[in-house]
C-alpha cells in the first residue's frame, strides 16, 4: 500500500512538473520576439479620452517645498560608477529659506556619506567628496541665480548585488539626512543582470509626471535611465513666465524663426531644477538613476556661452572612469549589459572627441562579460512622427556604421513626445543584425506628438526643422535628401503610439531581454506592448 502511495505521489509530482513546464512554455511563447520579425507596421489608435497636452504642476505643489532645516541635504540621488563596486551619492545643501539670497560657500558644509551593508552588524563606513556651486545670469532682471552647494561623494569597494543603507550630509552641523537604501549592480558576467531597468524620457514637472513616477516606483526597478527633458527650466523666463515654444521652426540657414523670446532669452528659470530634484527624490535617493542630456539641458549661458551647466553640476557621472572626461557622453556596466550614453548636441564627426571615444569604448567591450550593448541619446534617428523628423540625420550618417559594426543591440531615444519601436534596421533598410530603436519621449512633459510624416499633407519640409533649440548647433541638422512624400508607415517602424508612459527592460540571459511599454492611462498590471528582444551572436558577429 505504501508503495502504491509513493508511486501515485511521484506520478502526481511528475505530472505537476510537466504541467508547470508546459505553462512556462506557453507563457514565453505568448510574447512575440524580434526573431519573429520584421513585423507589419502598426499605429495604435489615439485614445479619445487622452488629453495630449501636459500641464505643469504649480509652484505651490508640496513636493517643491524646500526643507525648513538649514543645511539639511535635499535633492538626493544615487548614480552608478563604471563598475559594480562603486556608486556616487549627490545632494544639494541650501540656506534656511527661499528668500535667502546670500550664496553659501562650497567649503562651509562638508560632503560626507555614512554607509554600511543593510542590517550588517558593523559600524558605518565614511566617505568624503567634493562640492561645487554654479551661476546662471538673468539678463532681464540683471541678477544671477546661484545654486545651493552641490555635493558629490563616491563610494568605493562595494560588494556587487548588495543592499546598502546610507546617510549624507555634515555631522558636525547635525545636518545628516534620514537613512536611504540602494542596491549595487550585479557583477559583470553573461549570467548576471539587474532585474528591472526603467527607461523614460522627457519627464518634466507635470501632472503626467506624477503618474509616471508612481508607475516607476510601483515596479521596484534596480536601475533607471532618464533621457533628456528633466526640469524644463529652459521653458520659463526668470520672472516665472511660461514660454510656448511648440511653434518654433528652424529655417534653411539653421536659424530660429519666431522664437527669440523662447530659446534666445538664455534665462532658464533655475529654481525649476530644485523643484525637480525634490520631486524626484523618492526615486533617485534609493534607485541608481543615470541621466542622459537632451535639448532642454543645453541652457546656454549669457556671458561665456557655456552649455549644460546645470545638468553637469547637479549630477555625478562615470565620465573619468569610462575615459570620456565629460558628463555629456560616458559608459557604464550594469551586470552583463554595457550602456553607452551619447550626446546629439556635441560634435560627433569622425575627428571629434566623441567619435574617437565611442570607437575606443566599443572596441574595448568584452562581450563574454557584457554581451548586451545598449546605446542612448536624446534625438532619435528612426522616428516617423512629424515632430523632429530626421533632425538627427547628420548624427546617423556619422555614427550608424560604427554602432552597426560593433553590433549594438538596442538604442533608446527621447525628444519626440510619443512612443515608437522599430524593427531591426540599418540605413533605413530592414536588417536582422541592426539595432532595435526605441523612442520613449513621452514621460510626461510637452505635448504628445500625434501627427506622422506619412499622414496626408505631412510631406517633409526640407527648409525647416521643428526644434529651434537645435538651430545654433548645425551639426545636428542633417539633410533629408529630397525624400518623397510617404504614403504609408515605413517598414522599419514596427509599432508607434501617442500616449504618455515609460518602458521597462528585463534582461533574462545573454540572448533574451523582455521589453514592455507601459501607458499612463492603463492599470499598473497592464502593458501597452511587450516583446522579447533577441540577440543572435552566431549570425550577427562583431566586425573589429
């Protein structure tokens, strides 16, 4: 009798295992993969209940309020270094109140981080860093904005894939932050990856941004990539007046038309950066967040024509560790994935520093340790929406061969306020070894792009571009080569949609990564699109 029971139990267990395996197979096969492509182009219908216009949060929003305690750290963020054994902790120290116009000296407050492994029975370790301030001149008001003291501290010697707790501030002034937590990246091997990577672009500070931030936090990511359009400070004058730049054009000479008060004011209301840092702190203080500069971060200074000053000052980047020595382009590893950050508004021709650095970075990737290579910058090459159409053509002509030769797997862009995923493409031709290009610039700000270049009446206008901010950076404005009017969605465009939302990348192993697009208007457990992006290294080899 016992024998019969044992046999019956074993048989039942075997059946259960078979059933579970069958379910897993069914679940995996339920999602399409890039190997099934190229896919017939799809345009999702516009949701009639969706307002395509984003409205900024008011200055009275509680999340914008400055802490009452003097010298208390705020706008705290964690960012990655090049490898898993190090991270950067950044924060801002201000005076006691918004009306305090006297800037603090960088050396008046120490930059200290106390940290240890979570729940470890050891004393805190201490790390010290450096601090800076920056200025922005307001011509109309004839005065300067001076930032708070911005602190950057690098923690080194960390264990991979380990949860740490930390506080930052100046203990001598009794101004330490509360405890926050972050997890380091897994070690760079072909078998280790961060579980969830959130990718979003053009967040801004709108009511949609609130929904996006809630989506991000609810998914408990291990890493966040934010692509351009952070504070949108450049859309405000120093007197807090909101500018409408949606109608700005560039003429055939690359100059702005009707946008003098928009992009040429060079005022850029800097407190919007402080609001953004406070608003995003629940995410950035606990999850490593990597910043990618876009058009709204250019913010040219009045006197010396410096650019990207606020962006470069407020965040820490693995620039030195990756050999670029500039925050505008750099690289880092996240487990078995190598990320490359580029900049569409910095020279990238064959003799430029950016091109030389990129070629060297690609050449030195060890694909046995980091088989996945992901590139990201703001201005898309393969967007089929009317806004910003082919503004990145010059960049594509200069860099696409390089990315293709080294078999970059995925490219993330923003700038266009919509979502679009391409079939694998190279030089506008379907190619099973080309990257998958994903435009994900619908993080909450601006106005959704709802028109496509193939819609009736939307022939490319070769004498204009839709982005006045690009006008003074002529190397971003490439030729359209007298492209004829398109009658249909291009075959390289697999799926496009006008909705606000974010995306999530889950790398499963060295060949499969699950990508999902999450709309704002959907419930948290629903996705707008999901697909496996599959590498085929046996077919698509790297050309050194």
